[in-house]
């Protein structure tokens, strides 16, 4: 039992996904997969995606969730070779990705404090949808009620003192570094 | 745009009607195509030609409705293919923790690292919450930069990987660990006592665990090997460390032994073994660390040449005194770090630029503001009558002899006289009278009564032995170059653990470097060394991290003797250095007495224009 439990712990792979908006409504997404201690195992980031005017008009309010979830998030999860058991995100728009993949996608509630776009109604979440991991509380997708118990099982194998918000900051920093490097690079004629 | 029924009905009154029949695809939405017009009644609503009671002949004809093409729903929800860029991290290496001995009470002393939490006290908030690794300035590729940006904060790394740390590192140590972690070429030049050893060990530990390095060579002065072994046990007990020692065959075996992550050796053994080994058989290392790296300051020395030839990927140097005499000494270290070309001669501006990039140096004033202060007090003593007589006679005779030698006099002759006079200030060899001993005993009685411990430094091992016989009431321990290496470590342990051992008598050469004796609150400099940097190193054995009380340093200086004159010269040199650098950093000064200054002690002039030649004995060698 002890060894089995230890092996289970060794296999825990956590995903941390976020996206940042750069310049004129372009988005880049990043996914960091770590072990249970937060040690990085693999990182993937996307090229920037920018919607055109028609897409903005026709998608309306569903545009950003579509870009972040269906396009960026899906591409990241497809490409990453170390598959995470769970993906945590600081962008509520990425929760929609859950409808496209089999991995629980959970949203860091603490991020909503700084996310001005999050509406009041979005903040009032049913208790059944929230689940604590380490020091943070996360929200599951409302249509996937089983995710809560899955996440709880994983959470039990992590430290209660673990800071799950910090790796998301790393992903954000890495995306900004990537963009600054790319934009600073001189174009070849 | 459907034609209305009335219109159709009206049109049906003519014999032949051309009614446009729109196609379904002409509309923006699905409609059933209009077939033909069926008269609804025999009499049309227009009232015309009621007799006409037959089906009108209707031809359908396509007419362009005149709609512009842009209104057509030709758009499809297509998005460009999303491309991704990936970065995989090396696999971590796990080390099995060593089995604890039953009697080992270390676990009780261990204080695991606490990761900063939300509800910290004000005191805790003073230190930065996270020490994030920064990409080195020479990391140009995006992958290299992302590698560092995506690493955990050091606090999380140390707390999360179940790495037991005996003590929580200080903020400057976190900074140093992070800096070393990301540097391929690094010179950690923290002032003595700030924990260079611990920073290096922890950085190595993290790099090893992160799978970035697998084989390390640590080279240090021979007397420091037990100290390093002890520090590795304290800070990284799970890491296997093997010392290259024994006869030639055994050492060869160790050099080639696979699977040993950390090899440790001294400079002499390394030089001897590498020279004896064919080029192609020499081992390769991911990291080579030089402790007390000033040992290679002379770029043409055999040690420096052989060290530079070591096959390695990363090069680190540790030293509290990166410059002992001239800034040019740094060039040799930079050459080892492979940041300047072979035989390069960078000017001061270039050296300064390289230093900014590859040297990390912090002083206690800046890094350890909370550290207990060090109180220096100079004890000016009168020679005892017997000492005074012996001193006067020796000085007169000596100066007369020097004058008689005329042009034949050399700095060595003067130097011998200085040594002779210095010895008399310690004690009179005929009567064993010593004003320094009297003062020492008086101070020690007070220290022993309060349960304190003191370290005493002298230039001569004979003086230490002489003192050992006369300080029996304080249970002295003696530690100098004459003590076999294997017996040295137990002496330090006994001094630390045995409350009845109140004084440790040490030589500058053996005891001044690399030892941690912060449990001693008193330091006596029984005689003066030639260079205050070495004296500072000696004092910093006690005044270092972990010290909880003020360290009281007593320098014995006999009035109207050579000691007073040497002290004046050294003090003057220190003042000049401070005025040049202006930061109170006095470790790096060229402060050994020069030949001119030695001659000047007796109002003699250097005869052969070798005014800048350093004549002080080497620090590492004990004077007999």
C-alpha cells in the first residue's frame, strides 16, 4: 500500500494554463506541466492568435472563451507530451475547454479578484463547484460535477501548504518573455 | 421580396404574363420556390374581363435581383492552425536519504524551510517572499531564458522537494544560490562568514536534483577537506561525496569511478594526478569548483595551468579575497572561468565590466545588518623588565649589524631581525616572562568564569605550544600545521562540545581559513600578522553567520616595539585602501609589508630598488 501510494504520488502531473493578451487583441497561451512539487517538466506555448473584425462581430461575447479554450487550450493539451491529470487556469474563459477534453479544467478563484471582466454572477459560484487545492480554492466546470471528486483525490496527495497560484504566475512571465523576445527579434527581409 | 398575391392576381388578367420567378438561392433564407399562379376565383379582384375563364399561360424567367455579392453568406468559421513551441526539462535525479543513526539527535535541530505564507508577521515580511531565478545575462536563446523563468522560486524548491535544510538560509544566501544556479561561470566572493560554502552546496544540490549536472569536482586547500566534508553532511547529507585520497593506484581508481556525483580533492593532489594522467584519460566534469580560488591567482603557476586544463562545462570560484595584491590577479580567475581569452590582458575598465557580470560579492555590512557586532580593542602593553632588556639588546645589536653590512644588507636580513624582535615581544626566551601572557590569563579567567570560549592566533607554532603549557587551567586545545590532518577535526569537535575547553590555540596559517567557530565569543591576536586581510580571516572564524553574541577581538601590541611600528604601517595602508574604495571593504587590499616598509621600520632604505616586492611568508605555511 505504501509503495503503491508512493508510485501514485510520483505519477502526479499538474498542468498550469493561462493566456495573455498582447497588443491589439492578440492572444498567446501557455501550459506548464509540473510534478507534485511544482518542478517543471514541460512547457508549451502557442503562437499569437488574433481574431479579425468579422470574427469579433459574429462571435460576440463568445469570442475570447472560444479563442482561449477551443483554440489555444485545446492545441496546448494536444501537443504536450507529458499529459497532466488536472489543469489549473487563471483565465475563467479557459473553463470552456473542459467540454473538449477529458481532463478536469479548474479555475483559480483568486484570479477573479484581479480580473475586472469577471462579472458578479460569475463570482457567485455554487459550493459544489469549488474545491480547495493547497492554499487556493478552484472552481470546476458547472457541467462536469464529477470533476470535484477527481480533483479532491489528487489534492489529497499534495501538500496543504502548496501554492498553486505561483506556477500560473510563472507561465504568465514566460509568455511575456516569449512575446518580448519575438517582437524584439529583427525581421528578416 | 416575395411578390404579393394581389400583384399576381392583377397580372393574371393578361394573356401572357412574364412573372419573375425568383430562385431559392437568391434569398438570404430558405423559402419554397414559387411555382405558378393559380387564379383564386373566376372574377378577379380587378374586375376586368370576367369572361376570361381559362388558365393564363405563364412563363417563368430568372431575373437578377440586383443584390451585391458581399451580402452572400460566403463566410465559414475557419481559424488559422495553432502552432506551439515546446520546452522539455531534464529529468530529476533522486537521492536516497542516508540512514539516521539512533543516537543522532540532528533531526531535533533541523528546522525545515517554511515557505512564506499569506499571514506572515511584519518581521517575516521584511524578507522578499520569493526568490525567482533570473536568466543569466549571456543566455540568448529563448529556450535558455524560459528554462530559468519557469523554475520554482527557491523557497518553494527547498520547501517542496523535501530537502532538509539545517537552517533557513538568509535572504542574501537565497540570492547567492539563485545566482550560482543560473551561472556557468561564477565567482562568489562574499566576505568571509557570509556562508559561501552553504550557498555553493545548496546550488549544487539543486542542480544535481534537477538533472542539470551529474559530476562535480571540488578543489580546496588540503586543511579544508574535513571542513567541506562536514558541511556537505550538514547541508546535503543525501549527496555522496568521495575524497580523492590514498596512494596513486587508489586515487586513479577514484578519478575513474563512475556514478560518483561529487569528487573532492586538494590542489596538490589534483595537479599531481592530472599531470600523471594521459590527456585522453582525464575525467570530464559538469562543474569544477575552486575553493579559496586565489590559489590560482598567478596565471603562470603550475596549479593555475593544470586547473585551466580540467575538462568541464561549468566553472565556479569561491574566495573572500579575489584580489590579494593587484587587480590583475582577477585575470587568472577569469581565465579559469573562461570569460576572457587565454593570455588576455584586460584593462581596469574591462575588468570592472567582467566583475559586474561574473562576480557576486556581498559584505557583512550590507548583507547581515542583524549580525552581532564585532568589537575590536587594541591592548597596548608594556614589556616586562626582562623582555624589555632582551628586546633593547637585540634591537641595538641587530641594527648595528645591519648598518655594518652596508650595501650587502638585504631585506631578508632585516626581516630576520623583525622576527627576532617580534618573538621577544611574545615572551623572553630566557626568563619566560611575558606581559602578553599575563594579560591573557587575566582575560581568560573572566571568560572561563562566564563559560565563554576564546580562540587565540599566533604566527608561530612554538609560541602556541609554549602557551599551551602555561594555560592548563583553561584546558587549552592546540590546532596548527604540526597537528596531523586526521587529528584536527576531533580537536574542533572537542572545543565545541566540551564546556571545560575554554581556549583554542591556532596558527594563522592553518586556522585562519574556512573553519566555522562561531560558538567562540572572544578572539585574541597574540602577535600580528603581516597582512590585516589574514587577521580578518582569522577573526571571521568566530564572527560569522550563526554567531549570536558580540565578538570581542583583542590585539596585543607592545608599546615602543616593532609591533607598534608594524601596526602603524598596516593601519596607514588600511586607511589608504578605504579612502580609495570608500566602502569600508578592506579585504582586498595589497597590505602586506613591502621591502621598503620593512627597511623603513629601522630607518633603513631599500638598496636595490625592489620596493614593491612582498616578503611576508605565505599564509598557508606555518612558521616553525
